[in-house]
C-alpha cells in the first residue's frame, strides 16, 4: 500500500467534507449543502457509496469533528483531537479485493454505514498526515474572509492558503495596502 497516497487522498476527502459542510455552509441557509452535494463529493473522490436521505446532519457532525483537527494550532493539539475521535470510531481493518483496484485496505467494519466508513477513512488518512515528519500538515486558510481548510502536502510544510487564488488575492491586497499606506 502506498501510505503517502492514501494519506493524501483520505486527508483531501476530510478537507473537502469540512469545506462543503462547515467552512462553506455559513452562507444562505437556503443554499446549505444537501445529500446530493455529499454524493457529488463522494463521486469526486471515486467513492461509490450510497448517501441515504435525511443523513446530511450526520455528515455535518462528522465534518464538524474533522474541522477541530484542522483548527489545531500545533501538532500536539491536533493529535489529541484526532486520538479522541479515533477512540470513538468503530474500526475493523481488513484487506479487500472488490472491484478492479486490486487488494486495498479498509478500516471500517464491513457493514458500516457510509458516514461511519467515511469517518474511519478520513481519520486514518489524517492520522497518516499528522505522523508525517512531526509537522502540523493541516490548517485553515490565512486569507481574509476564507475559512476553508487544507492538507499541506508541500515539501516544507509551510502552506498558508487553501488555494493559489486565496494566496494571490491576499498578497495583492497586502501589496496595495503597502503602496497606498
């Protein structure tokens, strides 16, 4: 198993879930994410899992729990939050051979719901990310008015923005402020 790839993929799933259901959900309540948005996110990550009607609040709880890891200010705090969440998550690691992916690892119980499967997968991915080199490799965007989260896969673990768009907007605003200030 390629643990780096697993960590990056599962970590990005966690970040996307938080960004969909927590960071981006602060807007218009009529535009709040629905089960169809969760299905789209899962398809984006090549996860062919059912999303039952009336379960979006379960995904919001998961996203809120994951968000606490991204909000951590240091590695020890992130690990404490992660360990608390891992302790409350049913796990039953096993090797699976379904589909055309070849043997791969599943960490959730075989009969788990999609929410539990996603929870276990995201937490294990974030665990692998946090164990990479003793650095905090998750964070919240530093751009003004952006609360999106990210997994830092950069070589030096110094990422500060969720996207290059936020980075550019922040640096242009800082440049303009210096010129006019």
